[in-house]
């Protein structure tokens, strides 16, 4: 996108899965990028050429350190705020830290952006804000987050709070703010938790693809380059500020068991193992993306079978 040539962008969580893909695309479009990350999850290590690029500066740091954030943000035009604790196991193992990083870290990032005169701030939220039954949800759908007695929902709660902080900050201080709600993003370099990444890792290691429960949970699966395209469109559409946007691929819907079967089809000899589930789950998650289509011109391009082929090939290459 020519509009991004010369842009100066800071990505919190920039060494992570989606952050590293965003950085790759931004640099290709002529932007300079600061990657601010504590490397809790390190997808950047898989692309050393990106870290070494003249247009990239890697700054180690934690979003709970507002001073470090402020120093790193000086001179940037836009902030993409991806840093967060994510992954279902983390919600149970570190519920309080999940809340602290995802809420206080967002406030720190917003305060740093205001202090540095940042023009644009885009917060990464989650489709989990819609709760366990997110069937054809749009941005105005109710947020059916589960009970506070269940630690499963600390992530969704923290992300909904981060959206409110982001949009209210923009309204009060005149910053161009927006939020994205990604729906089940997958692809190469997915180092964290996620069904497709977990299945691909297991397949290349010769381990069973472990499906929780009966595998009937339904998801819409979106390849990482499509969500990157949506975010860059948001960055370059001034009238998009002040709202939240679903980014996902509602055409590519599959159950967890069906997903495992597709990967077995790509990797002969792989096998599936069903496991009992002992925690709350999201039964269905399919977005309505009409707002992103009409405002941003967003349209996902990568079909699930093609995305699975690309993703499995990357995991196979890493195993060699």
C-alpha cells in the first residue's frame, strides 16, 4: 500500500505470530517498524532476515513498563497494540497476570501514545468478547461473556475492557483509535496455542492430533495474510476510526474434528485422538464482516484447504 511508504509504526507484541507478519508486510510497503516485545512467544526468531532488516528496530520490553513504552514510541505515527497474554491454558494458569497485562498494558500503551503525540492507535481485541455462542455475530452483537467464577473468561473480559479504553481514549484526546476482533487466525509461525498450529506440530512429530471433546466446536478459520490485509486497510482508511471491526473469513467454516481430518488428509499416517475436555469452551464462532467489507474493502482471499497446505508445509520445513 503506497500510503504506508515512509510511515513509522510501533507494534507491541511485534515478535509474535501476527505481529511478525504485520511487520513483514509493512516493511515491504515502505514503512519503518519498531517491534516492542518481551519475547514470551517468539515468532520473529523464525524470520531472522526481518529482524535484521534496515527498516526494523527490535526493542525488548514489557507493556507493564510505561517508561519503556514511551521511550520506544517516540517519533512513531501509528501504534498497533498486539501485546497480550493469550491462550486458554494461560487463562487458568495466570488469570491475574492475564488481566494485568491485557488491561493495564493497554492503558500504558495508550498513555505512552498520548505523551508521544501518536496519531493512530489500533488495539487487537478478540472474537471471544462475544462469549461461547458467537454465531453470525456483528460488532453490535451482545457480549455474552461467561461468569466470573470461571477463569476461562478473564481474557475476553480483559479484551473488552481494552476496547473501551481504546475507543474512549480516542474520543477524549482526539487520537484516531480503532479495534479489531480477529476470528481464529492461523498460518506459518503460529508459536502460541491454536488448533491448527497444535495439529500441524503434532502431525510433523508423528504424535496424535488431540481433539478436545467430541470435536463438534465450530469455527470460521482466517489465514494470517488476510487479517494483515484487513489491518493495513484499517490503517489507511481515516474514516474507519472510532469503531471496532470483525476480521475473519466466514466462508471457511469447519468443526475442530473436521479440521483434524483435513490435516490427516494432507499428512498420510497422522492419526486423531479424542480427549475429554474439563474446561469451558466456545461452541461456535462465526463472524459477520459487513462493516469491514463496506468501510475497509476487506475480503478474505485464502481458502481453508490452501491455508492448511501452506501452514503444514512451513511446520514440516521447521522440523527438518
